[in-house]
C-alpha cells in the first residue's frame, strides 16, 4: 500500500467536505447540541452530564455511518472512484484514506463530548477508546451501504432507517425495559452501556461477546457487498 496515495485521498476528502455542507454538518451537529443541552437543561434528580453518553451514542450511530455511505455512494455515482482506480489507486488505499479522514473528524467530535463530560485520566482514555470502537463499527456499516448502493439516493434510502435504529435505540432503552433488552443485543446498545459504566474495574463477558458478534456480522456484510458490487 502506498502511504502517499492514502494521504492524498485524505486531503482530497478534507477539501471536498468543506464544500459539502451535508457531510460537514454530520460532524458538528451533535457535539454542538450536547454542549447546549448539558449547560441549558438542569433538573432536580437529573445526573450530572446525563446527556453526554446519550448523545455520544447517537453521534456514533449517525456521523460515521451516514458520512461513509454518502461519500462512497456519491463518488461511485460521479465515477470519481473509477477514475481513481484507473489512476492505480487500490480499493484498500481508497477505503483506508476515506476511513482515516472520518475517524479523525469523528474523534474531534469525541473530544468535545469528553470535555463536556469533564472526563479525566482513566475515564477519559476509556471514553475515547469506546468512542473509537463504536466509530469503526459504524463506519464499516456505512462503507457496506455505500459499496452496495448504485448512487447517493439509493444509499440515503438505506442509511436513514439503519441510522435511526442505531442512534435512537439506546436512547429509548433508557426509558423502556423492553427496548433495553433489544438494545443490549446491538453494538450501539453495548457502547452506551460501556459509557455509563466508565471507571468500573471489569468488562462484562456479555458485552464482549455482543460486540464481537456484531463486529463479525458487519465485516461479513461489508465483504459480501464488496465482492458483489466492488467500488466501480
């Protein structure tokens, strides 16, 4: 793999995002919202920084997934990917370049959540690691949707319901026991649980298995989409 090509793709996407407000807003909307809600909403009995893990989970389920799907699908539709492949850019180099950009952008948002939640030391490290893990899974789902879709409109029609499930299921689970049981079977639900248990000594075996199983399913879906549709 050529690092220069990966770096060039990353820089290209950075310039494209500045022009593409639809993608840009995905990275800044929820971090901006959590700052407002954390400072503006104060109620008796409401835990301190209650909205941080809640909206952070929504951010993970929304920003990496929708951004990755939109970028890949748009560049397939405009034949940009075909041109890049003809210019001897390997599919893996392209995906790593785009993925690195999205991870970097989302981790900047994660920093806003961490500052708002006033995490320090071990809790800060754990929070950022949990965010990174969720971002990678969400981004891979977005990549599978983008690769599978013929154009950006088709990608959006799939992305919206998938994003709604993973973004809002953990939030609804906070207030509903039945939904909580369903949420705990998903990677987004487990990510939310991990955020609410920062600083505890041990990781539940159930959490590890759910994340591994969900990760394996996502990898299989991406591999299937790539094998059937490719990047052209």
